[in-house]
C-alpha cells in the first residue's frame, strides 16, 4: 500500500495538485453514489423487490 501511488506516477507528474484534488473529489462522489445504489438495491431485494404499477396497469 505504501507504494500504491507508483501505479499513477505518470498521472501525478502530468497533473497539478489542484487537478489531483479535483479528480479525487469526483472519485469520492462516484464511490458515494455507488455505495448509495448498492445499499438501495440490497434494501429493495430485502423488501421482496417491490415494483409500482405503471399507468397502463402493468
């Protein structure tokens, strides 16, 4: 883990600190959104996968 940064060494060399921070925040948002989705799916499945009828009765 200590050397994990080396996988992205080329990226870090090509980016400013501000750009690294921007990408990091975007990644955090994506992770949070993915976690939210996964929690919702687990909850939905636990509830028996309920679905609402649409306007044409299906």
